[in-house]
């Protein structure tokens, strides 16, 4: 059997093949003395999958069988595969799908995305749904599978949602391939905002205590940068000196050092966009000192001259870009040394976002600072912070309408309702598109003074 197909004679009763020299009756003396007909067989499985046979018999002549085979091959060539999904299992299709997506890495598909898809298929999909025929997969089966992941595997709702999204993407591609008519995974698992796993965030006192404890650490500039602008780990490690303008205090973030199929490498940012962020004066000073330290280490290695523009900002003592996993492990050790509440390195990003939103910085500015694709992402992730900030706005409006300056000592309520922004004095870290978190972590103006300035306008 081949993908070209073959035509042969067979007994209509026992199904065994018959030689062309045989007569009109079965040459194997089957009990039913079966009639001999013509048939064809062809492999219909997509390339890379287990072979699947499609056969049809009952033709009176060789010419009729051959014409039917040619017509069937024509349907396959034009994307109409009436028999493919009859045998193809979900597991087989996902294996083909992953192979095809791997070829897209580097041309629109991030390596980390492919790795996540592969992990979902291996850990969650193959073991539970892999044996189901693709055309037999229904909505009830997908719902049952998602519920099983949540209860038996004790996965977070967001993790289950990501696995369902991987399945949904594969089924969408199956529809484009003409294998399915609809996607049964769409909308089967939804995560409410209150069910989302929230990252932990340090308070301003904890941030300042941590920065004091790492003052002598070799990577102190990296820790301050992560807390000041809330960038992703890979974005910070992927920075070159040409991306940092120490005179203006502006950093251009357009690439990331992330894990891929062949290890860590420079890739575009998660959203594929380039953003410019202005940092506060303290962070600029920390980067200045870090550059001087790097120059000293460079000379100790026997390398003369200034740092080239494409030199990595955060490197190990021998000048190689630092390993992201080692950075995360070092963060944990420094938290323990500082005797602070342990949070993940990624939670430094949550700390920056929470500090800014607590100080009433508009959501779209925080989204631009963090590199979110849309402010909707920021609102969904930090809705608990934004909802709490509404009380401060209400207090300001009460003071404007009723002349009552009743305020608590939380430091909130400094947004100017007329301009929909924080009218307090901005920190040096206010960026062109958003505010640096460094200013939000320091003590700002007294809210009463802000209101006084607002009334004078």
C-alpha cells in the first residue's frame, strides 16, 4: 500500500485478494464461492502519522476501480478528505500539528510558545484524549477533560485555560485543513477574575529594605531595574548597552533573552513590540556604576578599550550573558538573606505594577510601561488593585463637591478628576508613556497639598 494507491482483484465473500489469472469466482474455494470484483486501496494518513488505509471494492472492471481511485486522489489533493478523519486520532493529529508548528518557529511563532504547546500535549492531552478519533471528539469530552485537570491534577484555573487554548488552536488548524467542521473546545473553560492566581507584591518598605540589602551585590543594578520598571526577566537580561541612554535615562526594550528549542537565545519581546521607558535618577545612577564595574572586569580579563555598543548589560564575570535560571535562584537567596517575605522574581513586576496603580497612575500608562499588548490585559491582571483605588477617587470627588477634606492616611486619593491623572509631583522616573514605579515606592506629596494646588487652577 502506498500514497499513490493500488488496484487489485478480491473476493466479495472472504475478502482475500485474487490473481488476475483467476476466473470470476474465488480461487481459494471459500464456502460462499464468492464473486471476484475489483477494488482499490490507498494510504490516507497525513505525512508523519501512522499509516491509515482507505479501501473501496465492488467495481466490475479494472477501469472503473482505477477511475474511482483517481477521483479519490483528486479530492485529497484539493483538501477534501472524506476518509481521513475516519481513522485519525487526536493524538496522531497533535503529533503532526506540533511538527508543523515547529517549522514556524522564528517566522512568527516564538520558541517559548511552541515549547508550551508541546508540554501541554505531552502532559495533559495525549494521556486523556489522545486515543479518541478526531471526528469523534465532542464538547462533553473536552469539558470532562478540563475538569479532570483541575480536580485530579490540582492545576490552577489559569493553567487549565492555557491547556484548553492549546487544544483549541490545534482544532482551529484542523478546520483549516478540512478535517473538522467546528471547534468543540471554544469556550469550554472560563476563568473568573477572582479565580486567577495573583502574584505577590512587596510593600514600599519591603522594596527599600531589599535594595539596601543588595547594595554590595554584583547585580544590584538588575534588581533595581526590575523593581523600577517592572520589565520581564528575559527583557532585562536581553538588554545591550546600545539600548540604554544614560544621559536621558531612556531604555529601549525590543528583545528578550528567553528559552527556546535549542536553549536560551535572543528573541523578540513577548508582544513583538518595541517600547521606550524612562527610568528614575536612582536607577540611572545604579546603571552608571554597573557599567564602570563591567569595564573594570573587562580590563581584568585583558580586554582593552570601551564596551562595544552591542555588549550585554548583565553578564557573568567572564563577560557572557547571565543565565536566567541562575538569576531567579539568586533572587531567592537574596530574599532569604534580607529576611524578607519570599516572592518570585516575576513578582517584582507585580510589585511595580501594584505600586503604580495604588498611586492612581492611569491603566493605559501602566500597560505601556509593562509592555502589555492592551490595557485590557493590565486591567484583568490587576483588577483587585484598580477596584480598590476607586474609593480614593470617590473621596476626592466628595471633597470637591462637599468641601470636606476627610481623608485617611493611606496616601491615596491624589488623582485630579478633571485631568484623569495624578496631579502630585511626579518622580524623575515618569516615562513618556507611563510612570516608573520607583517614584510610587517613595513618599509623595501630602494629599491635602495636592487638593490645594488643584483648587487654585
